[in-house]
C-alpha cells in the first residue's frame, strides 16, 4: 500500500517571491502518536495507509509524498505592536493543497519539520508539548463549531529539541483553508510591491471569497468580508472564554479561521482582564481586549490594500475607514446574539443587554466559572438553579439576578425543556481546561498517551453530558490551577 495524497497545488504556482522552496528535514525515528481519521477521510486520504510506517515517515517530514511541492511561505507581521518585515514559515512547511469532500481547498502543512530560509535563529523544530496542545485545542474549537485550522496528525520524531531542557521532538500536521495571514499582505506592502499585493488579493478572492469576483469593487469587498469574518470569529472566542494569547498580525488568518495555537487558553473563572501567556506582560491580548486588537490587525490589512483602492490616497483612506467602521457593530451584534442564546432568550427586548451584563459583572465579582455558570443556567431553566448558584462565591448575587432572569424568560412562550435544550446546544459542558491539557502533556512526555486519547475523545462532544467523564467538566482545584502558558517555540 502506498500513501496517496491527491495534491492540487495553487500557492506554489504564485511568483517566487511568495515563498521559498524547501523540503522538510528527515528525522531519526518517526512514530505516529495520533491520526485524525475522520479528518483524513474528509480530505480524501486513506487513514489506513497513513497509519503505516510509510505514512508516519511522511507525517514526520522524513519522506516527501508524490505530488507535494514543499514550500515555506513568506510573511511579515506586527508582533505585540512592532513591525517585523520578514517572519515567514520558520518551522513549518506547506506540503501542498488537496480539495476536500466538500470541494474546499485545504492546505496540508507540517509544523516542526526543520529549518527553512525564514528560521532566523530558530531550529525549525517543535516540542511534543506544544504539538499536543495545538492538537487538543484546535480540535476542541472545531467541535465547538468555531472556525479553526485542524490537526490531522501528531508524530514524535525520535529526536530531542533543546528548549530550556531537552524535550521530545514532534511534528504536527496542520490543515487550514489556507495559511494566508494579514502578515502575508504586509510582507509585500512593506516592500511597496503593489503588483504582488494585487496578485495575493486575487488569489485570496478566488480561493476564499469567490462571490466577490462579481463585486463592483472586489478589493473593497475583500476587506469588508475579512472584517466580517474576524468580527464573528472573535465574538465566538469570547462566547466560550477563549484567549488566543498571540493575536499578532501574522497569526490573523485571512480566511477567518483561528490559527496558531501557542499560549492560548480557556479561562476557568470569568475575568475580562485574564491573560495566561507568559510573554504578554502588558495584557495586550487579554480576553476582553481581543475585539479591539482584531480591529487593530484589520486596520493593518486595510493599509496594505490602500493602493488597490485608489491612486488618490485620501480617497482610499476614507474608503478603508468606512469599511473598518463596520467591525464594531458586527462584533457587537454577533456577541450580543450569542450571549442571548447563552442565557436562553429566544427574543430581543429592551434591557436584555443590561440584564446579561449584570450576570457577567456578578460572575466576575464572584469568580464564577465561565463555562459551568452558563451550562448550569441551562439546568436552572428546569430546576431551582442550585448548581448555577453554587458557582458564585456569594450565592445571593446569583439569586438576585436569577429572579430578574426568571421574570424575563416568563415573557416567552417556550417551555423549560425547550429552553434548556437550546441552552445546552450553545453552552458547552467540556472545554480544554488548562490543567487537563497540562496533565495530558506531562503524561505524554513520559510516553503515556492514554490521557491524551481520553481528553480528545471527551472534547469531541463538548455539548453532551457524558456522565462517565463528568470530572472533565470540573474547574481546577486551587493547587491544579495553571497561571501561565508558554508559546514553547
Ligand atoms: P509564532 O509565535 O509561532 O507565531 O511564530 C512567530 C515566528 O517565529 C514565525 O515566523 C515562526 O515561523 C517563527 N518561529 C517560531 N518558532 C520557531 C522555531 N522553533 N524555529 C524557527 N522559527 C520559529
Ligand atoms: Mg505564527
């Protein structure tokens, strides 16, 4: 049996300045630790052959499959607000693209597969911990219904990578609808290469926004479409308590998928100022700052597109500002609609927004668990709300609010069971809690992958109760709390 990838590559057909041709660096002893079989099937790949030693060799970058055209993509980016004119895939190599079962073009990329011309001082490698973290969290996001890159496989390389200590090396196979970022546009715009910006924009429109080919002003429409997808994406993050951690422009996908799972984390108790990333000392990428940063990143994209808007700069700037102006309303609409669903409101009335904000304020004050408060509020639609109440340090704060909530839901015709079902469908029981992710990584580093298997299985059905796995819903005990996360590069 040979492993067959039905590659149909388009990015590597773009001009040479878009990438560097580079093959993965072979590794000593590849061993497959996880294959995402449903995703393999979705991509038109045969999971059985991918599970053979030949498959593991490909997924580790030891052999390059037929039809691949391996490249490292060029990009720039603002990192924590500072512009770096050249970043690029320093530890990732795009093998090629396949068309999936739904007709969607998907990148297949190896992350941690050795140095590239963009590696700068890095070794081009990834450690097992961050690879598993990305696998777990990206697949959890997918199960939550949030646009994201996916994880097809994780392999260990049989080699060590040197970080603060020697760690087992690993490679993640990442699948994305593309790896084009705001930073990809910045790479060319900062070099004043307007023709390349246009070429990239045309590629993006054809690939991600084909409806815009008919638009009067396709480049304006492209900016508007990316703005809309990012506004919706960030609203979705907030609604599940997700903190990306490194919202640099090179980690902002043009397709609107969540990309680059580094020091990301889900919060346990609700705190709008929550930061986990060890390198985010100023809290730039704190939970509640994410919409603002999203708009900042989109403004950087708009700057790149100005020369395509008009030769008159003032006119182009005004048009860009007009388009960016839609972000706040789009974000708020998506966020508020999501919150209404989370508290079980089927209709919209004056005062709803304030009512929900009062709940959030009480949660923050009482260190209520974000996920469990909403999940148990669903139970409160059918019972006395004791479990929701128990999330609050001072339960009286919940009681006062719950009285007003009960009066509000009584104005709607839906019965308790219907309301609870609707709430359970949007309020997950299971999220990748930090302490669980850390425990799984610790076990895996000691060659025990059973906890990883179990966690990924639970997180694949986040909205189901799964009584046998109830403990996975629990917040950390005080001594299990993870206060910081690391990007692990
Ligand atoms: P990230 O923080 O993962 O978004 O990466 C930022 C930049 O650093 C990208 O250009 C990466 O390719 C590069 N990079 C991160 N880790 C490594 C590494 N171990 N070796 C080479 N380049 C890296
Ligand atoms: Mg990145």
